[in-house]
């Protein structure tokens, strides 16, 4: 593994330079992943920076990021490789007198192969960061596709043989935990649970992402958001939403972040009307006419 | 290290966390790359290699603290308890007024964030008040309780709030924030106390014993009918992804051959680009299946806790699927779909339902027969050949008429009928349970005492493609 990280502290510093604040646990798991050549499975609520971790890893290592966005219905042809039918057909038509044996070997060869993200990552000359985003979205059957790649870093193409990775990619899978991933997949990964950040970490993130934010706002925002996350609502505010909130407060030129200011901007933090009402009730806020339902 | 690791893994398995051989080897290998100077590094390494489900981290942390916890400062008293305060008290005073002085010192340490001082103070308090004795057959919670009673955690909280809340500008959010800060500090004391007591008990009884005593069931093994308030909160967090899964499973057509019919027009159109060779067959998009779900839920007293989960499941399902109708019953039945629509808050809906829904007719004891009859008479239009009926209840009918005739009519009209019973299968058909009377007609009957069983049910729950002929009784 051509990363020159010798300790989790190095990882932390490198990620920090790439604009990602890793805590000790994240740094330790990333360090292990590079040492043991294992994929990282990052799980946690939406919007806590799981995908951002992969992006930052790419930047920190100076590698290319190959991204496979998962969705229901993703299949081999979209994840691994596909034969270029059109090109194959043109080849056949352009050479009608030729022997089949020659042609067959010809049309099932490199120039007719369409690479998809997994194969790209495996065949790349320089090692890459492979991000398999929202792995919980694919069906259980499709998950099996990933196993060969994650296990041995190879892809088997029946017509060509097995393609082995020349360089080991750093693999990050993310999951929003909408369903349990299979045991087989989990066994191959290092598991990294990314919860909502602690108040201290959220403060640091806010300071980095919204540098103009007055100091007293930083603490208040971090603590208010942490408090709202304890209320049982449908969609708790994520880190990106607390950053949005900070930006909104700045844009509106709000000077004092009190109950009234919070109540009037609660809709930036929460996405459902029922959540806004519930939260206002819990925090004893008066909603003004604007945020009231029509 | 290896022997500590294998013992630790044994403990995880004993709690019910599946740790495979491969994962155990990974953990051992990963330790080589772990700076063992701080415990948290080791915790991160073992957590990443041995635990693959976020729900298992609580149990993992509990076991970790026993096997790799810090050494306690003090130790357990040998023989009889001595009343003389141990030497080197770190808070001023002592004697009868010692409690207040301790409180002051704790406040100072907490507000200054001085962890070492806090540890010394707590250790001292344990020396004085816990009365820990070697070999005494009581759990750590008893000792912690004894100390906390003397420290007076409530007073500590109030005083912390008063100190933190000194800022001039006080609004309701500020107040809440300060309360939470104070609570977090008090929690530090509790955690430190638990660590100290656990450490001393380990020295006395050994890790294996202490770990076994402190074991808590995993979320998926908690009995749904008798969950405590804390457990309920944890369960509710776990139930949402499960509901989404159930909704997609019920909405799924059988995957095989689900591409839809060949679209001849588009195939020919597409073929023009290749000189009329039909290279890429085009398919019509598969018809979206629109499953209709009808849920009948026993919400009587004995089922109260379980009903809360089924309602939660229902609430989450109705967010995913359009056609869901929910009926609650005790000895009468009423439609409660409106209380759990997407634009209501779940707890509000639950409160409104129990206040307004017309589900108690006589004495408030379950009457399945009457409820099914009402269902058939008043809402038979809700059940069609496309609907899946899910019934949740213990089938304890208080020796009343089970109303099999109405029940079978409902079943016959539905596409599939599934029954979830939160009672242990051993007790079905005992006493006033008439489970087997109903189960003959159902497509599936499952015991759903724990989240694990509920998950297994969801895993299997796909709709039969065609209605199976049923033998009438």
C-alpha cells in the first residue's frame, strides 16, 4: 500500500489537510484499512460525512476517485463491465467473408469491452480510491457481485479470464442502514460506525466550514442541534443541515441567536412540518406565522 | 494479549453477537497495527473488526470495559467493613458534614474538567459509602446506588444548573442547553463510579464473572411485551429500517421475469440504427404492483407495549406504501388510519387514537370474535383480492366466541393473511388463547416476541403470487 502513513495521527493530519476532521476512531480505522488491505464499511445516519470521508481520502492520497453509486436494480452491466454490442456488430458487418473463429476471438477482446466502475478501479495503473456509495440500496442478490472484488480485488470475465488488480485500491462502502447488508459482505469489511458528531467535533466542523461565524454562535448552534437530535422526530438534523443553518443565520444578518431567531429559522434545520411543530413544542418555542402551516 | 482477546470474544458470543473465526483472526492481526498506549485505540480496532452492526456497540462497550478497563484506584475491603474513613481523603472536612464537602469538590472537578481529581473523589466516595465487601453476593448496581444516595445526584444536578446558568441572557433554549450540559456532567460522575466499582469487583471475582453479571440482552433479544422504557426507546430506533424493509418486500413483485412485456414498437424503432437488426429488445416497464395492506391490531392492556411497536411499524409502512389501512381493536373495532398519516407526529397520533378511537364497547378486555365480526360488517370493502391482512395479537379471547365465521370470510377475500403473535409459542392454546382456531385459515403464523423474530418474519414476507385454494372448515 503506497501510502506513507505510519500512524493514525498521520491519517488524521492528512485528512485534516483535505478538509475532513477525523476523530480518533475514524483515523484508527482508516489506518487499519490501509495496513490490512481491507475495505471500510461506513454506516450511520444520512449527512454525517460518510461519502465525504472517501472524497477526502482521495484528496489526501492524491489518488483518483472511482465512484459506484448504488441503486435498486443495479446490475453487472452497470457495475462491472459490458460488451459493446454496437461496436461488435459493426466489426462483424465490416468483415463479412472472415472466419468465425477469428472473429470470435476478436470481438470479445479489450477494444470491445466497456469498463464500469468496479473494473475501472481494478484495472487502473495507479491505485485509486473506490467509493461504493449507498451499498444498502442494491438487492441482496446484487451484493454478491461485490464480493469477488472486495475479497480478492479481482474480476472474472468469462471471455477474457480473471483480471487481477495491479495496485490495491482503498475501498470505502457507505450505507444508510435502510437494510442489513449480508453477513458475507460485512465479514470482509472493517466496520466504521459514524454517528452524529459530538458537540466538540461539530463545533470544530462549523468553525472550519463557516469561518465567519461568530464564536458564541458556534457553541449555541452545536448544542441546539445536539439537543434537537434527542427528540424523536422523523428526520433529525444532519451535520450538513447545521452548516446550512449557520450560513442562513449569517446571510440573514441575525445578531443574537435567541428563541425567536431559532424559531423563525427552524425550517432550515428540519424538513418536515410535523418535525418543526414537535421540536418547537419540545423547546417551548413560539412559531411565528411564517413557519406555521397554511 | 491473545488469551485476553479470545476470552473477550467468548464474552461477545455469549451475549449473542455473532463473531466469526475470520473476524477473530482479523482482530488479532489488526492489534499488531494498533498503538496500545491508549485504550480508545484498542476499542476502535476491536470495534471495527469484531462488531458489524451498530446496534451491538452498547454490549461491546460493556464487555470492553470489563476486559480492557482501567484499573480501579482503590480496592475492595477484606473481611468486615471498617467505619473509619480511609486515609488521604481528598475533600476537606469529613465526618457528618462530609457529604456537602464532597459535593463541592465534585462540582469543582467537573467544572474544571479535571478527570484525575474526579476519579480520586469517586474512589474515595466508594471507600466510604459503598460498603463493598469481598465475596458479598450483590451486583455493582447495588453499590452504585448506595454511593449515589449519599452523593445526592439530584442536588448535584440542581447546583450544576444553577452555576452554569449564570449568564444574563436566559431563554428557553439556553435553559435546555444548560440543563443538558449539567446532565452530561452528572453522567460523568455515574460513569466514573461504575468504572471504579466494576474495577474493584473484577479484582475480587475475575473478569469472566463480572462480565456475565453485567450482561444486558441485545436489542434484538428484548422481549417486546415486557420492554422497559429505556429499551423501548432503543427498539423504536431499530424498528424504522425494519418497517421500510417490510414495505419494500410487500411491494416487491417476484423478481424473476419482472422486466415486463416486450415492447415491439420501441424494439423496431431502436433496430433502425443497426440496419434493421433487432439488437436490443426493448421492454415495457413492469407494472408497478400496488399492494394494499390491512392491519388489524389488538391494543388491549396486555398488548399495550407490543401494540406500540406494531403501530410504529404501521406508521413507517404507511409512509412507504399508499394503500395502508389500520384498524385497532379491543372489544370493538375502529379504523385508525387517519391518526398515523404521514403528516402527523407518531406520538401525537398514538395519544389521539387512545382518546378518540371507538374500540372499547364493554369492559375493555379483548374480544376477537366481536372485533372480526365488526370488521366484516363495517369494513368488508377494505379487504380485496389484492390486500394482505396482517393481524397482531395474542389471540387471548377471554373465553368469548372466537367469531371464526367472520374471520374466515375476511381471510377468504384477502390475498394473504399473516398473523403475528408476541407470545411465546409454548403458551398458545393455553388458557383463553384460541390461536390454533385462527391459524388454520392463515397463510402464516409467526411468533414475534423479539425484534429478531420480527426481522425473520420480514425476511420471509413476500406475497404469494396467486391465491392458494383453502380448505374450508
